[in-house]
């Protein structure tokens, strides 16, 4: 998720006070804290910010998948040791 976060951070720095900044900050915070986010807000973004939001969601989903696979592998190893 690091690439999308870096790109979003750059966007936020270059667009202070914009609605895109607020929405992207909210999305990042929600994903980090596992809190709810009103997904319809992404539709309010301009094309560039919208694409950034989708990139972030794609990387977040992939990262979660990797973590879950690692956890599953670890649990299977523990079962084998028993």
C-alpha cells in the first residue's frame, strides 16, 4: 500500500483545502483504523483523485490478502507441530 499512500500524500500536499484532500484523508484514515467510510464520497472526486482512491483500495485489498495468507500458513504450521 506504500506506493498509493505516497502518491496520495503528494496529492494532499499539492491540494490543501480541496474536497479531494478531505475525502482522500478520510479514506486513508478509515482503511487504517478499520472504520466505516461512506464510499459514495469517492464519486465526488475529480478524475486524478478518483484514480488515486482506486489505487489505494486495490493495494489495501492485496495487502490484506497477503496478511491473511501468512496467518493461515502460520496456523497450519502450528497445527502440524501439535
